[in-house]
C-alpha cells in the first residue's frame, strides 16, 4: 500500500462502504422456486465494486474483507463457512471488474469489467463450491450430503449429487447474482462517485 492510497479521504470512504456492505449482507434473502434455499442473494458486493471503481482493486478487496470479518463475528449459522464463501465470491467478482475499469475508464469499461468479473466469479465459485465450500459446509454443519443435495432437488429434479448441484444450482445462481449486482452498481456508481470527488 502506498501513501497515495492511504489518504484520510480513502480510509473514510472504505470505512463507510464497508459499513454499508455489512448492513447489506445482513439483508440477504433466498430466491424461492429458482435456486436452493441456502443460496441467498445480497447486494453487499455493490459497495465493494463502487469502492474498487473509485479507489482501485485494493479498496474493493479491503471492503470485502472488513464486511466478511464483521459478518463472521456476528453470525454463527454456518460457523464461518458462509462469510468465507462470500469473501471468495466477492473478491473474484471485484478484482477483475475493477482492474479492467482501471484500464478502460468509461461506462464501456465498467460494463466489460462487470461482465468479466461475473464470468470469473462463476468459474472460481464452481470449483470452490465443489471442492471446498460444499464439503466444508457438510462437515461443519453436520448435514449429510443427501440433505444438502436434496435442497437442490427440491427446486430442480435434475440435481442429484454435488456435481449437478454446482452445475444446475450454484452456477446459475452466481450468474444471476453477478448480473443483478452489476445492474445496481452501474445505476449507482456515477452518482456516488460524484459525491466522493467532493471529499478527495
């Protein structure tokens, strides 16, 4: 981290956006009939994307980290697996999106970055869910694999094991999440960035 990044203004912005992200992650909700109930949508990646677009990828990662640490300290439902998964999801979305925006500082660059971020996030989480988070969730929470897969089968009869749960459950969910978060970010970024510029 260089001194140019560690300005008082940037630290205040990161703190504010982290607090908003923490509130938003606490307002997560399932999408009934479309995705398994344990996959919940939240908009906590929006502040991290806005921070990343405004101050660079490192700011986006720090916002994700602070949000997830606070969330881990205040929720015990998933014994830390949920916040850890959310952090990996958020970073894999924010880093590609904000790096591309740093190269192409325009609405087109932001859109291209968000599309790339969604693709990277979806791929990373397909592997992470299959090899790490779903098995960890089963172990930590004491559920059987059949019970977890059954939550997917309840909304899609083609989900019959962990592999199809990833392919037909979490992967479409992450594409949906990436698209939804991207739309909200594009709608809000310019308005918030103008406000931020007043306090540089």
